[in-house]
C-alpha cells in the first residue's frame, strides 16, 4: 500500500505482494528520516509543547466566553481530565439527572425507503449521517437543529459503484473521524467507502474483506480506521494515506460489531462464537471475554476500561477490560415476546454509551428504547426509564454533549428479515434528554 494515491482509487488488502505491515513501516521510516537530528527526549518535549499550546489557545477562547477561570487553571484541569480518561477513571455522573422526554418533542426524520441500519453524529453534534437497506442506497446528511436533509448519495446496481459513487448493497456500518473530516461506510458487498464528511464526496474505496463489512471505527485523535467483517477478521487502514496496514484473525463466527477509543486497540462482538474480544494492534494479540448465551450482536466502549454489549438472548452485559466475565448482566433486558407460540426474549439490536459517563441506552423491537445507569463502579445495571419507539432499533448514538440521543429505526432488523413490523416507520428519531446541572466525578469507585 502506498501513500499519495489519487482520490477515489481502490485500495485492496489482499493485493499486497510484500508484508502487510509495509505501509506502517514505510511511514515510520519516512518519519525517522525527517527527524534524524531529533533525540527521543527532544521529540517528546516538542510534542508536549505543541499539545500544551493547542490546549492553551482552546481554553483561552473558552475563558473569554465564560470569564470564570484563568486559562492556566483550565489547561491544568484539561490535562488532569486527559490522564483520567486514558485510565478509564473519568466518569460524568449524568444518569440521575436524565428525565423522560416528552413524546411530542421527539423529532422524526424521514427519507430512507427501507430500514435505517446505521448512523453517526458529527463530533460537534451539528450533523447526523445515516444509511439504510435502500436498494438504490441513499446516504443522508441531516442538520440536527433544522432536521433538514443536506446531502443524498444514491447508489446503483451491483458492480456500478464506480459510476454511481454510492453503495450498491445494504450499508451495515459507518464511522466518523474525531476531527469530523472523514466518514467511512461498509456494506454487504465487502466494500468500505471513505467520504469527505463536509461535501459527501467519495475519496477512496477499500477492498479486501471476503464478506459483509459489519463494523467500522476510527481511532480517536487519528485517521486510523478499524474494520470488522462477517469473514471473521479485523483490518487496519490508514485513511489519510489511503493505505492498508494489517489484518488480525481470531473470531470463530461472523463479527457483528466493533468500537474503539484513543488507545491503539479495538473491541469486537463475535456473533455466535459467544465472545467479545479486545484487539491490541501493536502486539497483534487479543483478550477473549465470554458471558452471553446467544449471538452477541452489538458492542460499544463506555470508556478506556469498560464496555457494554447486547445479544439475541435478550441480555445486556457490562464488562471491565481486566475481567474475563461480565461485571454486570441484565437478562431479558427488554422482556419477552410470543414468537410462533414460543416465549423468546426480545433481541438486543443496539447499545450506546455516553462516553466517560454512567449513562447507557439499549434498543430492540420491543416498542421502546431503554436508558440505564451504571452503578457501583460498573458492577450494577439499573433501569432508568423507557422511551416509546415502534420498530427495530438498529442503531443508537448519544450526542457528545449528552443532550440528545439518536435512534435509527426500521421495519426490519439491520442484519436480516426475521420479522417485519408494518406500523414502524423507517426513520431517524432525535430524542431530547432533559438534564439538570450535571455532576462530574474524577474517579468512580472500583473503576480501575
């Protein structure tokens, strides 16, 4: 894989004739050449000064608006927050302040003809990107404040991706970089497409997965992209350099979901192999977690040390990355349904976490989204309230500020057609979350 390719050129992970780590090694070699006169200590000092200057500028701007704290104090507080976040000990206690939203204030955005499968919110909380099962796929960019649809990218028939610029099969997953520059989308046709988030112009196509692409996540603060697939492997890409980096293997069944934060690692849900895995990218190693009885269909990191997952056995699990079993498990979290005369738990089809907080959301096709509180150092799951929503909740995302929750709704499950809820509307729902003043706790008990 080489850097400097023209925009929209296809990059494959299985056309490499040399080591799959070639892209990374070339970049490291180039960086070493540029900084040949710089010692490791000098480099650390330079990067630290650069980071502090950026923080100082940012906090000075905030101080001008708030006129409360000295910029130096703000920088110190921000550095403390960064350290606690890296250790998984930064926890905003917001769950106790969330109030049930007025159903009349839930906004419904219509535009997709078929079930919405995935969505993301831009880092500044101003835009929502969504995708669906639409045959001639429509990928939308919505403005949060007005609900206006800003961008539509139609797809075409299989094999016409080059001509139509969009996907030609169901889009199953998407991710946006933490600087809001790049959007990545993955489909059933094994393709990953990279877009300019501001213009919705397609930049690259990544190929190499041998089955549907089911999970995507950008590493926070970088343009490194992780992808997961029904082919049971995880791939690493460098989007800025339009390059493939490496492939990791381990799952024994299709991977159904993936997430990452700022560390050079990601977590995945392994479907019917019954495992959740933490992939350590530099070491090319993995940690295996087990606790669900059914297919694990969705996963998200809460912070750098804890995560939440949902399965088709109806359970929601809270995990700590130092324990192989769940710290807390809510069985039949959405209750039971009567399916062909049999009582079955409602499948958990989506989970979401407000980053570095104690607030979670889960979705199913039970008629409501449920909000939960992580209690007692992530060792307890407490049900807070239900938000009525009809249909399959295929995707859930909290805004970065935590003042609203977005749900992608479909008449069918994102991965298949086991049931169909005719009265549901294929749509995006923006749910306001009423909060009083939020408290902040630097370190939650037991969240080491």
